C-alpha cells in the first residue's frame, strides 16, 4: 500500500472516530424554563425577604410592622399561619425582624424574631 493511501485511510478513520465521539457527547436539549442556576430558588421554594421594625399591631393571624424605607416610614402587613415560627412575644412597641415570602400578593411571615424593648 502506498504512503498516500495510508495517509488517506488514516485521515478517514480519524474523521469517523471524531464524528462518533461528537455524536455521543452531544448534550440533550433542555427547555429554558427548566434550566436553573444554583443561586435561583426553585418554583416550589419561593424566595424570602427580611424586614425589621417596630410592631404596630399583632394578632394570632396578622402582624403590622413599622419599618423605614430610607427616610420614609413604611408599614408592612404580614400573615401569620401555623407554619410561622415566632421567637419571643408579639407585643406592640417591641422590635421585630420578619422573614417572609410573598404569595398571591400577601406577605406570609415564615419566621418572626422579637427583641424586647422599643
């Protein structure tokens, strides 16, 4: 076999191996809405936020918190449910930090930490 035929045969064999390797490693297409980076919460776990301020009103099912938005006063309303963890006693005038999630336009308190005093 001549050298030129051996070179041609080697080139064709190499090309077939490379093509087979690429075909085997081709990623499966995934729809964009199901791709998420680790820093993004999954739809089943809504993102939470935190706010601190003075308790303006409290019941077994709701909490009003007076907070500051820059220099502007802001009153936030929260829903308290059976899943809400409360550390301390909810008392008007006490300082509190509320971790919450928003669901259907309502702020659902997930964890409330009350500090004594104002």
